[in-house]
C-alpha cells in the first residue's frame, strides 16, 4: 500500500505551531507518531490532510479550531477550595492533574491559585486555537487484522499488549 487510506498505519513527524508561528509541540523531540488512519485517532483536520499522502511527503496545513481540538468550553473551568488539593505536594499554576468525575478520569490544568481558591481548567490546552502543522510522512503500511480490530497501532510507537 503506498498511499494513506482507511486502515493504513502511518508513521509521521509533526511540528504544531499557533497562528503566530510559535512552536507548541513537536514529535521531533519525543519520537515519531504512529497512528491507525480512519479510526478517529487524530484531530479531524490533520487526518483529512493526511489522506492520500505517501511516505516521503512533506506538507504544511492550517487547521481551524473546529477541525483541531474544538472551541473552549467555559463550563469546564472550575474554582474549588484549596483543601481539595491537600494531598498534592507543591501545588502550582501550570500543574497538570487527573481527577475522577461522573464522566470518568478527566485531565485538567491548574490555572490560578488565589486566596485559598484553586481554578482548574479541563479544556484541552490547544482548545480554541487555530493551528499550523508541519508534517513529514515517514512510512505507511497496511494494518494487521488485530490492529484494525483494536483500533490502534501495535509494535513500535504503538500499544504493547
Ligand atoms: Zn491493541
């Protein structure tokens, strides 16, 4: 298989920047991203931009917030008493934590600590942002039946189980 289509396993490098061109994150620091195409494993704008590409392709794509991490939702910002965090050592602004809620485990970030109150934000850190991706497609292969069944990649860069 040479081009990216449903059930391709894709290895890629990406750098994501905000609309001012400031780098937010890059796979070049943490190792290539491996994903199974067509299973909602990536943000929609990036997955759409990858369809039909092949190994060796390099491209840039602008992705609006709605096709990236969605709009911010202010109901996902909460202010709680600092006593709720008594078990956390060195609580500080910018710290990322996980909490059990009615919706399961939710990741959030501490955004403010004032007068014994802590503000936490469960929005994705890139929610509400228009993004620019700079992508290198490293390799493309066909997924195994087991990978398709699980909906994710096995082996290097994927799940080991
Ligand atoms: Zn699996």
